[in-house]
């Protein structure tokens, strides 16, 4: 089984300016100095966390999907992050999982942030995504999903090795962000990555970043703190497998069935 090199981008975002965000993020990705397997961008990385979907949404044939395909091919890596997508008259906070060959999968955010009225604009997802990529099984989720451990649960019918969250998580709740990331890693015996933005959006919300990659014991492997940049770390497959062999908590979980 292979190791997995993960790169995550912590950055400020231009409000409602997809072209500017694609250009800025593309410039930052061009500075990657080593090969990587997975590049993770924040939630709604083309717009900031916006409820103005009618004016900001793209389609699956729009410029951001094309740009993601270009980036994935250029870096020979999966590139993932969420954007506002319109499809059949509905809007989705959609995480796109784009492979180097141009094929893609997607996950629609399940838990919509009612404090911001997200449920009045977007349609919630119903199906969790678990992807096989370079000998790792990866479950990508979006922001508020972090607060709901049942949806994130690592279970035998759909197991994963890496759990990741892309987010626009405000600084006012940074303690919850850091605490829950660590909890999800520990309870799921899985490496866990949370990728947040920094800066201030047009609504006055501050974002402190705190993007971090943790191992299955809840230990920090890479931390961005409040800094802008690309952070890269290689996850060691043998370390994860060895720990799971010795600590078999996943075998003792409760059986359950998720219902809509």
C-alpha cells in the first residue's frame, strides 16, 4: 500500500469574484515544489460563503469545473473543494472531486448551516461520497458536516482512511473547529484534514484559518495556524495500518442505518 502526499491551501478569498479566485489560487498552486497526490481547497473557494446563489452559481460545464480539470492534470493529483453549482433549477454547495484524467465525482453538502439561512438557498445532499485514490479511501465532507458525527462515522460498509472537511468556518467558533477535527480523527481512527480560509468576507465575518492535518490518534501532523500558503505532508500508510491493527476500536462500533 502506498503513502499519500496531501497538499492543502489556506488563503483569503475574493468576494463574489470567481475569476480572481481561480487566478490567485492557480498562482499559489504553481509554487508547489514537490509532487502531490491530493490538493484540497476551501469551501466555496470561488466566491466566499454566499447565499447569493442566483448571481454566483456555475454549471457543471462552467469555467471552474474546466479550471479544476486543468489543475488536476497539471499536478497529476486530485483537486477538490466546494463551489456553488446550479443544476435543474436547484442550487448546491457542491464539493467537486476532480481527477487528473478529467473525470470527476461530487458530494452535495448534507448539513446546511441554518444560522446563515443556507437551507433556504441550497438543496441538501443525500449521499455520502467515499473515493478510492492511490490506495487510500477518502471521505470528503463540507464545513458544518463536521458537527454531525453520525454522518462522518467510519463504518464497515463504507470504510475510509482519510476524512476531510473543506470549510469557511468563522473565527468566533474556532475552538469548536479545532476540537471537533480532533474528535473526528480519534473516534473514526482515521487521518483527518480540515481546510479553512483566512481573512474577512464582505459580510464582516473573520476567518482564522486553523487548517490542520491530524493522524488517527488525533496528533497534529501539519498546521497552518493563521498563515496563508500551501502546506504539504505525506501520510504514511504503514503507520495507519499498524495503529489500526493494534487498536481495533472500529470493530466495536454500533451498527446503524442512516435515513434521510
